[in-house]
C-alpha cells in the first residue's frame, strides 16, 4: 500500500524561494533514508492564496515515516535545527493531508 502525504505551506510574503530550497533539502534527506518512494513534487499556488508551496511525497508505511520523523525531531543536530528554524521563520501556517494511493 502507498500513501500520499500532501503538505501545504503558507509562506511569509516573498519567502517561497527560501522555503522551497529548504523543502528540497528535506526531500533529499527523506529519499536518502528510504522513507519516500520517489522524489517529492513541488507546486506553487497562483490561483488562490499567494506565497503557498505544496509538497507531495509518497511513502509505503505511515508508521515508518512518522516514527522516523519523531526520531529526527528528538535527535536534531544543529544543522537540522537551523533548517527547521528557517522554515518556521519563513512560514505563517500550513497543514498536512494524507491519502491512500489507489492503483
């Protein structure tokens, strides 16, 4: 079974490029750890709310994905903490949706 994790990030005005760069770093780390099955896809919204980035990623196990995410936040090194701080400082809101991929 596969799952789609759909993350919507509302950025501070003009901060989409910086947030996108940081999300691409996270995407590569998730790929390297084997937590997502293919490279994530990124989208920018231009019809509703400006300064919005969407990050879609697929995983085969939500348990494995979220357990690894918990461990990451529990044991962050300084470089990771700086990355998360940048994302948090450059965003105003966001949400996550999860879907089962039907094939």
